[in-house]
């Protein structure tokens, strides 16, 4: 598997105003470029998956800010390097 | 491109089904450390381990953060201490150096206070076995193991007798903490050289200078998959479901192993395919067996269920990793698995049934608490029985048994944390004293004429 510099951001929780704005702003502050977004709201539950390029980001700081933001908004926000998903679901 | 449902499945496995990497274990050769002088031996070992494993814990933490998966333990295994201490003659020096180095590097356990005596014992092996009570009661993080049998060499019954006595003496030396020292000693048959799991990890004589071995986990993930995909289905579906799930779990292990090895600049050794449980709810191997339709783990049918599970995990895992090794079999430690604890407490699971279960899976009678007044000869006989199963079936078996001082059947021992708690199990009241007193060796079994 070649080395990639992308990560997957998953956001799950109750829908409120401005989730995407806040998460995108945090990513921008850490120089992470959004490559793809998919988002659904199912019976009030907000589900968002973002693929981001983190070549220019410092992972630890970005992760910390997203976790902190998740606490503020009452959501679960995770960022994981995308290799873990490739490893699990592709041969 | 990975799709949404796959991403959410991975996240669910980690957040809800307790998928984790159980351990990253760095194996370090201590051959270069041997020295006749005690102080020099201590310094050589301490320096070697602390230098080699300096970044191990930090790297493990970085990987946890970046891949979003918990790595529960970071550990070290070293060359069997009886080999390294032979020139000096005092193995306890090695234990102290190992303990100090473990604390400095921040690992929670270090394995390799070990003697390999399946064929016979050197003076150094004897000294190490004799030192076990002191080593395990005066150090904090050192884990010990003794290999007393192998399929090629038979069973060294002198070593078995000494180990039975050692278990009793360790229990006595650590009686204030319910014989907690016994948790740190594993007596093996056919011990493997690249096992990443404690307490039986050591860096075998056939290993290279240094390597990274990874132990996976994920009983909760397997159980959930069976609930969703195989409810009421025939065993063919059960086996297929377990295989597919084991593949996914193992791929994560392989990824972490490869990353750890490249960041630490140390060769990748193996991924161990064992499903390791914890006492936490939803992390139990026994519950997988119960999901297959058994009322309680330990009832009739348990051995068959375990055989299927163990085999399917391996079949799924082998494809997922470039090098598979270690113990690679379902673990059934009684105190570390909430389903096993409950089964033992309600009387469904006996020592005899556990012994039968160890015929079809790794790794033996693990974390079993027995009455404190169990004689040393009975413990030795339990070890001999397990060793015989391993020897005849060409597999690894082991005994990690805790004769809890002052406790009897109906009582419980609480170890805390990952070690959990264990109801005291009944042992046969009849004596094996004369059997164990014989000593000598049980010859290696015939490996042909199998009809």
C-alpha cells in the first residue's frame, strides 16, 4: 500500500446549526484541504464523513482541536488516517 | 474509494465493539549483554533495552492517535534470562535490570525471565526457576515463563515438579495481594519464540536482533457480526462470518505492525491472530460461543464451538497478514473474560472442561484460581496434563494458575484491571504425589503410525 496523506473525518450526533461551518473552519486553520463530503440527517441524527488532505497539517494538533470541538458541540468527531479503512475493506 | 457504510462500520467496530490492538511488543535480543560480572551484566541489559525501546511507547501513542484505534499495551520481550545470566550465575540481576528498563521506557510489562528446559536443565535454568518467587515478588513488571515440554523432546518431569513448587512459593511470597505473582508466570509446552502476549512472551533464541510483533483483539466485533449475519444460520454461515471478520481485524493489526516497524526502524516480526478478551462487557470470547447457541460457556458443545471459532479466526487472519505467528489461537483466560467468569461462578465451567477446551485452542489453563491449600504436587500434575496435551497434539499449551492463599471454593480473587477476577475452581482432592515424585522425562511421542 502506498503512503497516503489523507484522513477521514467522521461526525456523528444531534443536528445543530453550523456543524459543517465549525468543522470546516477548524480544518482550514490546520491547513487540511477537504476533498470530499457526504452528509445525511436521519431522524435528527447528523452523520457526516469528510475525506481531507492532511499533507500540510500537523496531525496531533488537528486531532486535538477536532476532539475539543466535538465536546463543545456535543458530537462525536473523529479523524483517522485513511489507510485503516483501506486495510480493512480492500484486499 | 471507500464508501460511507464501510467507514461507519470501522468506526462502529472501534467505538462500540471494542476493537483494539491488544499489544505492540518489541522483541530484543540480549545476547550481547552476557557478562560474568553482576554489575556489568545489569548495566549492559539496562542500556540495551532502554536504548532499543526508547521510542516504543511514544510511537504506539502516535499510532493510536493517527489511526484512531486504541493500542492497549506496549511491551517488551527479551532473550530468555537463563541464557543471558549463565555466565554470571545469578539470574535475579537480569530481573532487576529488566524491571528498571521497563519503568524507564514506560512499558507495562516485560517478558523473558525465562528458562527453556524441555529436554534438561542447566545450572542457570535451575537457578532461574529457584529464583522465581523472589523475582516475581520483588519486581513489578517482569513476566516469567518456563518451557517444560515439547513434541520433539517430551516432558521434563523434574522441571514440572520444580514449577509446581515454584507456583506455590510465588503464591506464598505474594500472599498479601492474593498471589498476584502467579499471574506473571506461564509454564509452557511447545512455547513459541515470537509470542507478543504476556505473561508468556520472550524473544526466542532463533529470533533476530530486534523485531516488532503485534497481538490483535476483537471478540466483540466477532460476536456482533454473528448476531447480525448468522442468527439461526447453519455452521457454514457461522464459519464464513467469523473468517470475514477475522480478516478485517487482522488487517488492522498488520497495518499497525508495519507502521510501527517502519517508524521504529525495526523489522516486522509477526501478527498474532489470537482473539484476546478482556473483563469488559462486550469483549468476551465466551460470549461468542454462547452466541452460537450454548446456554452457558462450559456446557456440552463448548469444545466444538471453540474448535470452529479458533479455526475460522486463523483462516480469515492468514490471508490478511504477511507473517502470522505467536500463539494464534483463541484465548480462554478465566479471570480476563466476563463470560468465562460468569460461567465458572455458576458452576457451568469446570477445570476438566477447560482442559478439554485447551485441546482445540490456544493456549491452555490460563488465569485459573484454585484453593490455596492445593498441594504443589497437584499443581505439578495439572501442568503435566496440559503439557501432555500440547506434546501429543503438536501445539502450544500452558498453565497459569493461582493457588490463592487462605481461599477455597466459593471464594473469589480480584486482580483488577485487565486481569479481572476469578472464582476459585475445584481441583481433584486425590493425590498425584508419588507420580510427581518420580522425576525423569516422559519420552517424546510417536509422530507417525497415526492410524
